[in-house]
């Protein structure tokens, strides 16, 4: 499960980076190029990817539960 979260987080970060570059018109050749909304959505994807990735790196508690 942790590996899946790490992979999904990484994909979201990469996709978000691509969208930011296209939205800022730094990567041309797409209908998304030069559209500011894609820069904003890309930034949100990057933040979401970081959160998902962080969830994949969390340690599992080994302390026994107190009842």
C-alpha cells in the first residue's frame, strides 16, 4: 500500500509540473499552453501529490494500543 501511495504521489507531482509548464507557456504545442487555469490546477496537483507521497512515507506505529 505504501509503495502505491509513493507511485501515485510521484505521478501527481510530475503531471502537475507538466501542467504548470504548459499553463505558463513554457512548454508549447498543446491546447493547454498559455492557459493560466492549467498553471493553477498543476500547482494544486503538485501539492496533492506531495500529501499523497508523504502518506506513503509515514511510519506505522509499533506501540501497543492502550484500552
